[in-house]
C-alpha cells in the first residue's frame, strides 16, 4: 500500500508513534510518505520505502498567523496526486484531520479517492480539542474521517463523552519495538552515576504541568529523608523543569538529582533505572511508561486515563490515586527496598510489553484496519 502519514514531527508521543508506525510499515513492504513541516525526529535517515514531503508555509505581511493547515492540505493534495497514495493516516486531530478532510474534498472534485484514517492521541481530545476555538472542527473532522482510531479504551470513551460523535472508533493501542527497547548492559554508566550503589528513579516527560514532575521531586525528597540510598534522573525539558529545579533546591535534594534534559537513545538511561515514575494528571496511554516496561522497569503511576490499561497494579508496577504523594512514595519505597518484589514486577513489566504491546502484534491491526477502511470507502463511493 502507498500510505501518507502526517504528524507533529518535533515533539510528543503522537509524533513518535506515527514515525515508528511508518518505519514498521515500510519494513513490511509498504511505501510510506511522511507529510510534515519538518523531518520527524525519530525517522533517522530516510530508508527504502520512506519518503518525506515538507510542508512549507508561505508568509505574507497580511498573515499575522500564517495558515499552516491550508498549506498542509495543499501538500496532501499534491502528494496524493503525484505519488498515487492509497490512503492518508493523520495523527493528532488538531489540525491534521481537518486538513485531510479538506484535501479529500478537493481530490474528489478531481475524481480521486482518498480514504482518511485519523488517530486520536490524547490532548487533541482531552485538552486542546476542548477549546471552543477548535471543538466544532475536531468533532466534524472525526465524524468525516473514513476511519478513526484511539490509542486506548479510555480515550475512545472520552471522545464519545466529550464530542457529538456518530462515527465508529477503533482502539489500536500504542506499541513498542521490544528488540530495540530492552535492558542493555550499562553497568559502567550506572557505576558512574551511582558510585555508592544507589537505586535509580527515573522520570521522562516534556515537563508540562500535566506531567506533575514536581511530585516526583517530592517523592524523592521523602525517600532521602528516610535515609534510603536513591538517586533521581529527570529526563526531558519543558515549562515545569524550572519549578522542579526550584523545589529540589528548596528541599535540599538538588545535588542528588540529575537533570539530564532531552536524551536519545532513551533506552540507555532506562537500562539503569530501578523505578519509573509517571504521576500524570492526564495520560491517554503513557508511551514513556511502555518504553520503561520494555526495559524491565516497574512503573509507579497515577491511576488515571489509559494508564491502568498499561500498568497493572501489583503486577507491572503500582497505580496510585492522582496527587497522592504518600501513595507514590510508599509504592516507590516498596520497589527500592524489596528485591524479590522488584524482580517479579520488573520481569512482568518486560513480559507485558513483549506479549501485549510489541509492534509485531500491533502493526497487523493497522494493516487490517487500512484494508477495512479502503474496502468500505470503495463500496460507498465506488472509487
Ligand atoms: O500530550 C502529550 O504528552 C503529547 C501527546 C502527543 O500527542 O504527542 O501525547 C499523547 O499521545 C501519546 C502517544 O499516543 C500518549 O502516549 C500520551 O499518553 C498522550 N498524552 C496525554 O494524553 C497527555
């Protein structure tokens, strides 16, 4: 199949999922055309079966806000026409689904058929999409898509609860390449960071307030106060990094925390982790937690959103009530002090990543869904 993929190329889990999906589909013989405003950061070098079409937005003195969505639509139209794409798969509804619906209308006028699949990722439904400046367009473009997928049951339900949706939504969970994400031998790295054999707590995020990174610092502080030998690696960057640093200084634990900023490859850091903390206030899936699990790291998370579909309480980690720092601390304490418990949950976490979320299981779902959408569209309008 020839498939166009549009995503946010520089930030966030939706771009990671879209890019890894494109790479996996290309490896299975499909021809993949990324349509985005810059090269997706996880793409690496362009390989066989992978093409990249850059959206360039014309600036003009009249445009205080250059119309990116329209430039994207035009690039979609050109790419479909000249590359003869079978289907367009857009990730994150705002504004990609609307651009795709418009592209489909333009192409229909020219007698071309373009089925669209929209994948909902999270904040496009729960936060950004809720804004009155976007909400009617989000609902319309979801209803107009030929296929809609959501990354968790939770997100599917939220979409129906929050928008007037009369389309079907298929749940296809996120996935991981468990051959790339596995525990590597990084003992030298561990010894360098933890010369006294400290247990390693890790948090990876974009440090937006919704990730509640400061709670991770609070948990760490409490464990240090109890005299536990722990260190904390904070990976990523964003608006809450400075508040997290400030809190760490106030609590007197700044010197025991490494603020590592954005890091790649993340599996090297996860390979020395003992516990992964993700106390988010909103998380439709929690791809960062899945990456940790694939590296055999038990997860301490909040119990909201799609996290309970991924992190099984008492089996792959612990679920804690949102904002309950006592519960987060207790769960982390158990994992750093009880070796048998830690070993069991670490093994289960890896097994769940491999058995349930490995890309070899999930990519065929997408392929089958594309076939289904194509057949249905052909039957509908005979294209
Ligand atoms: O909001 C973000 O954290 C970024 C966002 C994205 O779309 O780039 O992440 C969402 O999609 C990820 C991939 O499907 C999910 O793993 C994240 O849980 C989800 N984030 C939220 O729901 C907050």
